[in-house]
C-alpha cells in the first residue's frame, strides 16, 4: 500500500501507527489530528522508532485535511474515549459530529479510499460512515471483533495454561455487553474448548470478554484500552495491504446475512486488497441466534438514536 491515513492521534491512533510503521504496511503513513503539533510530535516519534526497526515507512503528522489526498485506506480513531461509568453509547452524541466532519474531509480529498472505523460506538458509527460516504459495504467496515477475540484468547490461555498460539476464538454481534462469543467455535489446538474447561469456567470467560474494555477502563482510570486496539487495527490493515484473504471478525453492513439488513454488526468476513471480499454466514443454533438477535436489536436501537440526533 502506498498511502494510509489515520485520523485521530490519540492513544489508539498512535498505537496503531507504531505497529503499521514498524511492520512497513505502507510507504507513507499520515497521522492527522485537530491538534496538529501533537500529531506532528507523535508522528516524528513513531517514524524514528520505525527507522530503528529497519522500516522505510515515512510517518507524517499534522492537522491539514489535504494530507488525506491519495490515501488508499483511512483509519478513523478520532473521538472522545470512554470515561469510567460510561457506555459506548454515552459518547455517541459527542463522536457523531466528529465523524461527520471527518467524512466531509474524506469525500473532499480521498473519496475512493477504503474506510476502517474504530471510533466508538463502532457499530453505529460504521453504519453512519457507510450511509454517508456512498461507498459499497466492501469499502466501509469497522474494527471490534479482532480486539474482542484477542481478549477472549487471552482469558482462555490464562484459564487453560496453553499457548495462545494454539487458541482460536470467534465473537459476533455488537461491540459491547451484548456481543456474542461463539464458544463452540473456540478450540485449543483444534480440540474443542469444552474438552478442557467446565461450563462454569467458559461462562466466566464469556462474561469477562463482554466486559473486557470496561475492566481496563476501570483499572486505568484515566484512559481506555489502546495497545490491543492498535494491534487489532494493524491486523486488519495487514490483511488489506497484503491481500491476504484472511477471515477476521469485522463490523460489516449486513444485507440479509443472519436474518438482518441495513445494520452494521460484527461477523466473520474475508479481508483482502479490495476490503471485504465476502461476509461469511455461519449456521447458528437456537440459543446463538437468540443472542445474535438480542445484540442486533440493541444496535438497531442505537442506530435509531443516532438518526434522531
């Protein structure tokens, strides 16, 4: 990839930039923020670290929207982070106008760029980006499931004592307390997780995964998660930049899959050079479908709330 832009030089944007630059996933990386000098300083720091790692990626920071010009992929991390006691929906009224302003800049300077939305509430803001941009659903999607899956794998490794390298996991649905961890698709070394853990242990992992972001927020007090989201973003960027055809949980616009239309939900997708190559529809049992429908209903309420703002 020649040029990638990250809009939002906060902790998540900076963490993503560090991995993207170090792994040389693009030739030019723009770090854009309304606080131009902050973006410049962080970009210079990231660039110098990348150089020391042997990367030739050039990192440039600033506040000028014209920096978006020629971007093939724009990652949107801008917005206010959650504070203790807040839900992702609590920040919607603040982050929605921020997103709309960014989308106006993208339409002006990089109208054909693929958009990866990270700002919260990610399901609602991904839907907004898709509906406003006029781009196809293959070109507008969000990051949530890669992070949620990483959290689940971490907790499974902690409980079982096995290497995280051998753990596979999958999370569907909205990003939040209504997410749907599909435990029968979780395995360690291709052996179903239920072979190693009791039903009670698995349920504790499910609940901790659902509350993973809140747990970190409560412990850090002054900031939410940033390092793991940054790595999750970089994984998705890598799949696109290198055309890997990776199956990754992605906030995608559904068009009949899982019985839903006109909604953004976390589902497994094939990510490659063109963005979303296809949405993978898994067969769900009655309990899983009920949990998915509950999560979808919550996202639909949030979208309705967004439209009313």
